[in-house]
């Protein structure tokens, strides 16, 4: 009887070379089925790799096409508490660290510092993406990405939806509202004198930078709500008087 031959075939680069999707290599397996068969792979690449097992024994069914999933790892220098050596971290470990806060809704009421720093615009952005994803089929957009052209088409949809939400409003103040606040302070005489550097004759851009660095404006970089940046009307009135 001819000797049985069992072969492991894969497009994983067993020699550690460059990955080529359509290039398959073979590794002969033991014909002894009385114990587990082990295949040692030199891990040199991350990704999904195709493999199957062929056997010339009629009573043995070959393993059909399957995939090996090898995850990339990141590395970090250990602290004195952990280890002085470089420690390799699987991506799953990093993903879990970023997801934990999302599981702790009621608990975050008492510990908001553990949540995403800008939850309101983040939620709005997620909503835009979710709504777009659920409408891809009805809009006649490609359901499967087969080319760069498909990617370009799919990217224009969320961009237009995000633009329609006027997300820029999280970064600015309401000009008309602020004008009324400052007018009210000037008319009432409730003015806090400017105590900062000399601002006489400064251009608008220079004044804006000085104000941003002062305590006259609240909500900068917080992205708490649309037009969430507000000025202290009495301090703003004092600055205007000092600048003119």
C-alpha cells in the first residue's frame, strides 16, 4: 500500500518572508493519527491567513478552507512595579482598557473623570455614523467595499451628515448672546477693570489670544454643548474699556 501523506497548506509565510495572498506553501504532517499533530509557525506577521489540510486517505476527511488569525501586539516598557523589561501587550488587552468606562454608566455619575472627556459631541458623532450605516442600502450605496471608488463614495456620506450637524458650534461662542451680555454690563456699570497686560492698540487677533489665556472666558476646549463657550460679561466689558 502506498504511504499516506498528509499536508498542511497555507499562505502564511512559513519562512518568515513577505506575505503574498496567493502564494501557498506546504508542510508535511505526521501520518500517525494516534496523537495530536502539531504545526509550529514562526510568528512574523499579523493578520488572517488561509489554510487547509489535505490527506490521501479515503477514510480521512481533509480540513476544509479555514483561517488563522494572528493579532498584532504592541510593546511598552514596564514600570518598576511590573517589570523593567519590555512587555508585549495583545491588542485585545488595549481594547478592553478603552471599553471599560463604557460599561459603567451609573458609576460614571460619581466619577465623570473616568469617562470620555467630550461625551456630548462624541455621542452626536456616533449617532450620525449609526444613522448613515443603517441607510446605506436605501441610498443605493455599495454594501461591500470592492475598490477605492467604493471607499470614496462611502466616505462622502458621513462627511455630509456631519457637516449638516454643525459640529463647529461646539468650538465657538454665540456672538449675539455675548454682545447682549457685554452691553448689559456696560449699561449697568457693573464692570470688572482689566488687570492683565497692557492691551491698548492691540489688534483683534492679539486680543483674542490674551482673552483665551485669561479667566474671562469659560468652556474653552470643553466641548460641553453647542455655543458652550461663554464670557464673563463684566470682565469682558472691562477689557473693552482698557483696549479702547
